[in-house]
């Protein structure tokens, strides 16, 4: 079956699923394979559950004479080609977002701002990889004015491939930092990999780049491109500075061509979220969103999923930032926590994963910084922190920490909870 023929089937279905446990009536099931699963084995179940067609790449799974089965050479490649064909057919303007830290928050803020006066499709959750991006794009409908697509990567070449699928007209890199060093090989490898978004934009006529001008790495990477700039300098397209951070980020901003000044009090924790908010302002201004609506969207946005969330319990005030961690985001969180106006500060930190040979040295840098922070209490969780954090309380895993928290039942603290998602630090919330 040719791609145009498959696309006509998709149009008759209107939706795609890769999960046989979630089969909307009339949708198209595309079987994917991984190290521990083979979607071909669930094609029949998907059809029984309501799918109109099942796209498979294993001939043994095709029921002879049943025209609902569509055989292809590679299920994943078919998903990606179908998504790209759909994106091209509709011609919706696509904004691609990547970066080491803050890309999900920035995506959410930009979507909130643009949605004030546009019909916007945007990445749900963390569907930002080689499967999630095409699934997002296949959700595009003619009524969408814009699409905001998050792109994640932990190996070279992945952003390049996601750009080939999504073909973004606009792009934004939040920052570059020390994350996934195991996959990228070095910090320089991170820069090259994230820069694949800029490389793609260079090939697109009339492409638009949104650039955080305060970031020296991004500024160097963007040479040869004419960007829409945001940051602290008053001559930029959008400029702004923090005016408060205890506990929520408050900032002022103004546009270069507009003398009016704006003040926004967000529901975000962390001064490190200022560039993310300014990015949303810049994108909103560029696409014609009224300034008052931009302010409204940023003030009303509430973070979710353990990202820079403030949670007040009966016993403590929690700053939950436990969705992910790397040396750059960990240091930013600690610097922000150190500067906050709060009493009885208590830091619970978990290991930073996927750092490869640099892991021990990066954990040691965090421990060295902690010695100057003078927090009332510090608990370190995980093997790498345990190996270098002898000055502080260390726990091999979150279960051991929970046992101690249940025993001592801390009260009256402001608690920072930060670590890689795999450390499961979100489990300590109920104990606090």
C-alpha cells in the first residue's frame, strides 16, 4: 500500500493509536516493536476493541482475507512517514522546542499564551520522542492555527530526525546543559545535538528562531540566523527581569516597540523559569496575542507533574521538582532555594541519572556546593550521592528515606525535593 493510500485510510479513521489498551472507536492501530514488546501480537485485540484498521509489519499476524490488516515493512517508519505527510497536507505552522532544561514548562507556557487567541495543538505530557512527536502531529486538524511540538533527545541525531518528521517553521532551544552525557558523550556533544534544530531552520525559507540572547552558547550556535530575541537587555524584542521569588516568580517585561511595562506574578517556583516565561511572551507577541492576554495566561498557568510545584501540607511547605534532574537543573534549583526567603530549609536530593563517566564528579560538585548552603537539614538519596556525600544524611534508596521520615515526622520545614525521575522522590510527599 502506498503512503497516499494509507493516508486516505487514516483520514477515514481520524485518529491513531499504538496501544491496544486504548482503542478509540474507528481509529487506526499501528503496531510498534521494542526491546520488551511487540505490538504486532496485539493487532487482533486492537481490532476487536474498536479499531478500524491495524497496520502491522509481521506477515504472520495478518489474518488472510481480512482487509482491516495493512502490512508494511516497518511500523515505526510508517507512523513517522504518515505523520509527516499529514503535517505537510495541512500546512499548519509548527513551533519546535528543545533544550536541556525547561522545554516542557516552556512548551506549556507558550501553548497557554497562544491559546488565548488561537486554536493550538501542543505536545501532551512528555510525548516528545520518535514515537510521541508523530503521534502529536497526527492529532492536527484543519481548525488548528498553530502546533507547539516538544522534541527530546538523549543521543546525537535524534533532534535531526524529529525535525525531519515535524518540519518546524519556528524553533526555540531553551538552553544547553549537562544532561544525558552518557548518550551525548560530552557537554560539547549536547550542544551539537540540540543545535540540530538550528541546523534544520537554516534549511527552511522564512524560518523563525526565538533566541534567549542572555545565553552565550545559544547566541554562538545561532550565528547566521536572524532571531527574535528575548532576555534581560532592553533593546531586545522582549526584555524582562525578576522582581520577586518568594515563593512564586514575579517579573516585569516590555517589548522593544511598545513603551508599556507589564508585571506578572506567576504560579511558578524558581528564578530559572524567567527565561521560559519571557520565551512565551516573545512567541505570543510575534503571533499577535494581545499583551493583556499574555499576562493573563502566564499568571493563570499552574505547573503539574512534579515540575516546579509548590505544595503546602499540614506539616510542611514543599517545592516538588522531582520529575528530572541533571547537574545544570540541580544547581539552578539549589541556587534558587538558597536565595528564597524561607525558614527551616530542608533539601532532599536524589541521584542524577545518565551522566556516564562524569557522574561521580558531578555529584561531588553538588555536595561541595551544599556545604556552603547552611540548610537546616540535607538528605541525599542514591548510590552516587552516598559515595560522595559523607558529610550529610545518605540513603541508598527512597524506601530507606521514607522509613526515616516516618520515624522523625519533620514539621515546619520548607522542603526542596529534587532528583531524577527514576529515584521516585515523589513518593516522599505523603510523608511530609
